[in-house]
C-alpha cells in the first residue's frame, strides 16, 4: 500500500480544522508544532489556512517518559512559545500519532507554561497503535503498518512520507 501525499492531505485538514474550531466557537487559536515534523506540518497547515498567526514550537525531549532509557537526542532544541498559554485555545500539531507518548509529553510541557482553555490535537497521520488514550481531533489519514514498520515525515519542503523498516535487534 502506498503512503498518502501530505500535499493532498493538508487542504482537507485545513477545512476540517476550520469546521472544528467554528463548531467549538474558537476564534483566535494559538498554533503549536511539535519538533520537528509537527512544526513542518503546522507551517504547511497555516499556509493552507491562509493564516499568518504566530507559530509556537515544542521540543518535548525532556518530557518524554522514555528519556532515562533513550537518553538525550543530540539535536534537542529549546521550545519557543511567542504567546501566553494561560486561558488560550491551543492547536497542537504533530506529524505521526502512534503510541500517544509524544502528545502526552507535549501536554505536560504545555501545562508547565499555564492552563490552556482547550487543546485541539491535529495529526497528519494516525497509525492507531495507541498505548495511551489519546485521539486526534483532526487527522489527515489513518494508516495501518505491518509489524516492524514505521513512517517518517521528511521535509520541511516538500513534505513527503517514507516507509521504514525497524532494525531488528540481533
């Protein structure tokens, strides 16, 4: 099965997000991308929305629950939120939702900045391989992978998805 083209998914995601925000009466959301693929998707989504809203970025490395097992990734970047989180409606954007652990880490970090009024989760792909009860409000596509497969978003432009085989432990 071939992987979807992000360029085909983004206009549909923009419409679905616009509808979701309208239904919830959210007029001035704050956009946040999870480093790095979520930031790329967020930038493309803002472009598809025709929005010049500021974009916050999160690097959740220190908030991951597997930090002690995996250690620190060599390319950790500081998070940057150019707006207040307290009482704001946030749109949290990630590239691939799999276990839910990255989103959990992002929520933990966001709450260190303040208590948002709401958080809408947007994901380019949902692999539906959840370990935590986290579901996106807006998703580009759902995808099932064979055991030992992963999907990686390449970018920032053009965005494209690549199927990868996990290295087997010998």
